[in-house]
């Protein structure tokens, strides 16, 4: 496609880090712009229904526009951040508008949303404790450009946590590597997970700070080449083990913030029976188990084998909690789970889907707490739950991913 430039007046924000404009009746999704701006935009993609474009010149800037702090942010550069050109308060307003729009459009719910700051990244930088780099054939590290396999080589990442940057991964050549993940845990552990190219051996360079070296074997499996294959994350007084590159919230304040929000909505009482679906390494299950006490019970389900092993280790001191491996779609029936007082769900970006929504609603819990990293699938599932008798009683949204379009939501659904 021959690139074309358009002069556009930018309209409202859209899900995914875009703003919406129109040109000759066609929708144009524009990156690197803000609502209300007049811009020159370069078309990057054309479909039968819409165009995608990058704002390459700002003719009339929004008062919310700032100079991006990162030199790699901007049209055609690193695709990791979406909103570096907006102030932090403006970023949160944009995310709130996206959540509200998705709820209105997909669930028919009108609600004013406030996106709350998560402690630990006051200026929106230095928060990401798990950073995945892509590697060029020569071993230089960088990040994918937006909607591209091309790699923007970087010498530092401003949203990476200082303990990640202390490793100095970007200053080294990783010959034979396809990707490198650097992890810095809240308990002081560091690890570098190396994904080799096919039939290649990675030459691991000397690093600026001590770190375990793990080899990525695919499908979430890692083996230690040097040091421990396990990291530890602390939330309050509880220490959680997380194997290799297993899932953990990347913002240093997110795990505790989300746990507090989940427990406030779930309001678990001693003796109650709670389910934690997509339970990961057991963060929410641990909090629920402590609240329901020895006379209550918590049942967790998780599909990843390594996460199940971690969860069982993390819940060892809470015999009222049990974790089993399985996909929610089949495991609730396999383990003959027919009812619950509380259901907590924290699905991947794809959401629950209609089959799981139906099964969860059939448990007849008095409260369902839904943790979501995608407002579109969240809103879709909320609509389906409403059709089965569960209304959205309350909702909180958190800025767990500053400078990006991502937002974390925690919703409380109760039986009508």
C-alpha cells in the first residue's frame, strides 16, 4: 500500500491505544494523537471498513499533550507504550472513558469510571518488574514496533523497574537468543529467562547485577542454567513462590492493590465456601482462605502445571485451601463443583466466554468478583451474566500499566 497523509480532526479515544477520526466517511484509528487535536496522519494500514494511521505532525495540540519521556516512543518506533504523549492524569481519564464506553456499548450499562493510581510508580515510570525483550540475529535487544515484527533496539526502557535495568541486559549482545526476559521480584530475586533460536545455543554475557539464568523450553517451562528456577514475591506478610517466567502482576503495587479490592468485594466470612478460578500461584486463594478460616474452604482451579505446583506450595499453611489443575470449562464438572458462596474469576485477556459464564452463574454464588485486564471482554461477560441474573453492583479500575492503554478492572456482580 502506498502511504498517504491525511489532515484529521481527532475524535474520542478507542480501546487499544487509538483515537477515532473520520476521513471521507471512513473511520480512521489514529495512534500518537489525543482527542480534539488537529493532526497530519500517515496511513499505515487500510481495510475495507477502516484505516489505521500514525499522527506524524500535530497542528493543534491538546492541553493534555506532553513531550514523551522516552526517546523510543513515537510513530514507527517502539510499540510498548501507547500514551507517553499524554500526562498521567489524562492517561487515566482516557482509560476511564474506554471502560465506560465498552460497558455502554457491549453491556448497556451507563457508569462513571475513575481509574485509580496504583502505588509504586508516582511518575508512571520505573514500574515494570518483568520485561520481555526481542533479540535481533546479532543479539541486540529491543521491542517490537506496533503491529510489526520489526525490532526497535533500545539501550534502556523507562517503564522498566530500576532493578530490571540494573541487570544491564540491553547493553549486552545475546548471540543465539530469540528473546530475553528480565525479572526483578519484590522479595529481591532477579532472573533472566533466555529463549534460544531454533537449534542454537545462547552465549550468556556477563551481567551488571547478580541474576539466575533460566532457559525457556516453551509452553511456560523453564529450567535453571545458573542459580534458582524460582522467584519470590511478597504481599503483606505472605511470600509467594513463582517458577521462572510464571504469571505475576508486573506493577510492584498491583498484587496487593488487587488483592485488597477482591477481598473487599468478596467480603468472605468464616465458614464460607469460595472458588478461585484461573487462580495462578494462589494470590487470591490465600487471602480468601485466611478469611474463611479452618471451618471454611477454598477451591482453586488453574490450567498451568507450574502455577499449580507453586499455588500448592504457597497455600501449604492453609489446609482449608485446595488447588487442582484443569480448564474451567471441564474441571468444575470433573470435580463435581455445584455451588459456592463466593466465586472469584481472573481470566486471561479473552475473558470467560459464554460457556464459563453459564457455568459460573449456575453455581448460585451470592457474589462473583471478576478481575479483568480487558474492558471489552469484561463488558461482554457482564452482559451475559446479567442475562443469567447477575448485575454489576460495583466496579473499580486501576492504572496498573502506566503509559500503556491497558487497565485492570475489578467488578462485583450480585444476584438480582
